[in-house]
């Protein structure tokens, strides 16, 4: 019989909490086939299926799966506590954030983390809005940072950290690049580069554009990463509505331009949510670090 290793339990817990094999693979930074092998091995070891698998539906735990999940959580917690007790590990502060938040808003925070938390192992997990939301709802992280159009996210105990302006951008050679006070109707006649269709971010941007009077435009291309959207705009594949913060460097270097649109400014709000069960005091320090390093309070008030 193959052993039930800690790594297999970690993969199993990730699938349960992420509500999917693909999302778990992304969060663990391993391939989806590797996740499947771990789960099949566990099922072979216990002698029964751990998940009910149905096409198009998130995997649900069987009765055996629920039993193993409780065992896995307890075992992993004990292993972590033992490592700390033996001096082989440190207390952990776990947070999750959307990729844009991690790459564009938190780098300065990371510079101060090691000095501020010398005795804490900081575990940063990144993903889409849906992936971060799933991790927080499952209690897998102590803190989550989220970008949304709403000041209060459903079912979350949130605090507001700041807001970021959206901008319509294009390549310097685009027909709209030199026009002034471009109407929403004119914008909608040109192809757009959008976030991946159906994602929370895409739905949010589309909703804000609709409220601003920009009817659903023709989509020339879609991309998951904000950096890819930016690169497609530079390649003159279309225009885009994206966060100004993500394209500041390209704007200053003249690779793209912000279009002069006759639309009221649109913003996304950065919120944080704290796990009510987490009792590690350093969470508040991490929140304060983000405030200070990014001057988010100033951006929010202005």
C-alpha cells in the first residue's frame, strides 16, 4: 500500500479548498496531471473515491473524502506545529491576492516584510479573483486583498485600502490616439482587448463601461494577465480599458497613450478581508505595511 504522505494531503486539501483540480494546480504551481496523480494515489490507498466527479461541476467530497479532509487538516496543522516546536519551522502568515495586486501594488511591501517579520514565514498566494475568493472562503488564508468595483464584497468582512483609476489606452499610431473628448459611442466602434471573457475582472470592467455608456464592443482578443493586455495594445491589436497603475511605465516611455475620453473617471477599489479565526497579530502589521508602502489612504481620499 502506498503511504499517505504530507505532500499528498497538501494537494488533496488544495483541491478541496480551491474547488477544482485546475485551480489547485495553479495555486500549488504544479501541473494538473500531477494533481490528478496525487488524488488517484490517495483514492487507491484508502480504497474508495474521495470526490464525486461530474462534468461542469466542482468536485464534491464523498463521505470518505470528508473524513480524510478533517484528518488532513489536523495532520498538516500538527506537522506545522511540530516543525515550529523543533525549530524547523516558523509561524506562518498566509495571504492571497490577485496577480495584479501582487505584481503592481505589493512589491514595496515585500521589501519590508523580511525586516518586519523576522520570525514569521510569509506565504503569498496569487490567482484570479475567483481563486483568491475560494481560498479566503475556505479559510486557507489569513488575509486576502481584492480589487473590485464594489466597496463591500458579499459575505466578506472587508476594509477599504484605496482606489485605482481605470484608463482607456491605445498604441500611439491608433486612429483615436490624437483625438480629444472621444465619446462613448465612438469608443464602442473600435475593437477592444479584454480580460479573459467570463472572468470576474472582465465582468467588472464590462459593467463599468456599460454604466459609462460604452455599449459592448467588438473583442479582438482576450488575455488573463494585465501585462498581456498591455502588450497586445502595444502591438496595435486593439484598445483596452485597464488600470492606470499597470501601464504607467509604458505611458511614460511613449509605448502607449491614454485616450482623451468624454467619460467620468472610473475606479476599482482595493479591499482587504481578514479571516476572523486567524489570531496572528502580525496580520494588522501587514495591512499597515501595505497602507504605508503604497500610500493607499492618500490615493483613496484623492
